C-alpha cells in the first residue's frame, strides 16, 4: 500500500541546510526512511518551500519511518507532530473519469535528441555509438516547458482545461517557479557540477483515463526523480490565483 508523507524541516539546522544545497543528501535521507534496504521500490519526493515553513513530501510504496529525518533536520522536541504519514489509496480511489483536480508538479522538462549543434564531449561520445539512444536536452524556454507538460499530462490520461483570453486559448496552468538547480554530484568539488532546469507547475487537470492517471501518480512524471522531480500531487480544484 502506498503512503504519502509530509516531514517538516528546520532550515536553521546544519543537516537541513545540507539537504537544501544538495538534493542527493536529501534523497539519501528519504531512502533511509524505508526498512527494506537497499531500497528497490519507487520513491518520489518534492521539497516544498514557503515563506513560513519548509517541508518534504514523500510518496513511498511501503510504510516509512521518519524519526531520523526529524531528529537530524527538524524539530524533534516540538509539541506538534513533525512527520505526517497517510495512506494514499483514498486519493487513488477518487481518480475517476471526468473529475477535475488542482495539481502541482515540480519537473525537469527534457527530451531525447540524437542530433546536437554543439554537443559536449560526453554527449558526442554517447551519440557516436552504432545505435545511439540520444541524449537528454533540457527545455529552457517557458512555452517549450508548458508544451512538454501538456504532452506528459496527456500521456498520463489527463487534459488541462483552456479558457479564452483576448481571443487566445490559454491553458489552466502556470509556472510558479523556474530556476536552474546546481549542485556537486557526490559532494565532490572536483567533479563537474550537475545543472538541471527546475519548473514548478500549478494548474487544473481533468481525468480522462483513470488507470493512466493513477500510474502517473505512483510512478512520477519526467526525469530527475532522484533529485526531487516528478511527484504529481492533486487537491480539490480552486482558482489559480489562490494556489
């Protein structure tokens, strides 16, 4: 049975700051919450940053334990519960054809390309093989990122409603945060930094294929899942300006 967890983090703690600066550190801490090691199940997570609080959402296929994360990077002596774990099945049961939900997705929009104008050395080596599978290329412009999202949601059995504004069709989705994630892989400064385009989308979707939508919720969308991308979350619909 899958579970969705929310763990509050204290940004003043040293370990929490390490997690904020390097998603590999946070990913390792997330995997540490599962009893079966090494972890083979699909795990999705997303860092939620707001003005007054910081938390990590985690979707696991088995029931986790987050005492270590609260102890290292949270408020272990707080009166309020610092880790909330809920079964995910009740939400999955609500995924029915025709239902509309508000959604959030932090994604790393990329596509595979077999021809590049100026490939890096590593890309050129990968494309030089007899049967090259292509290399991942990031979408950096907002229109391309939105098109990528709409295509991914279509494959996930969803459509995004549209509205007419100034005689133009506008999708009910917006990018609420766009930035480039940069960190050192394995924490070694000698290594080349990892650069990933990060886009947080908020919007509305309508379910057309419940089975495909449930699969997308459990499996995630896009690449970079180990770095906190791909977790699609749903909530009751509300106007976008309130999201």
